[in-house]
């Protein structure tokens, strides 16, 4: 089974979060795949808006009965998710 591969941009802050979320949600909706993988390995400059974007992607995938996997979270993003209490919702897949 193939998965749609979505890659987060290097910069994901409040200033560009809405546009990024809209783009990612459209990619999730338009993908014929039932599995979507979001890679965050390039993410270097971010704030808590990155978590909102990831949660929005999760909601979009769930509404379409698609499986969403997260990969390559930077350590600081994992720490931020833990701080905000959403780390269980954004578990990285092996």
C-alpha cells in the first residue's frame, strides 16, 4: 500500500500556519491514498502554530477515514507537543 507523502516546510510559524494548513488539508483530501505520511525533518523554525497545523491535518485525515502517520519530528517539536499536552495525538510512527 502506498502512502501520500507530505513534507512540512522549514519555517512554520503563526504568520504562515493558515496557508500551510490549507495546502496540507487539500493534499490530504485530493490524495487517492488511504494512508498519509507527514514528514517534519526539514522543520527548523517553528512555534506552537506548527502543532495546530499538525492537529488540523489529523482532523482532516480522520474525517476522510485516512490513516495519518508522522515522521522525523525534531526534538524541540516533540518537547513542545509534550508541553502542550498533545504528544499522544501526534505520536510518531516507526
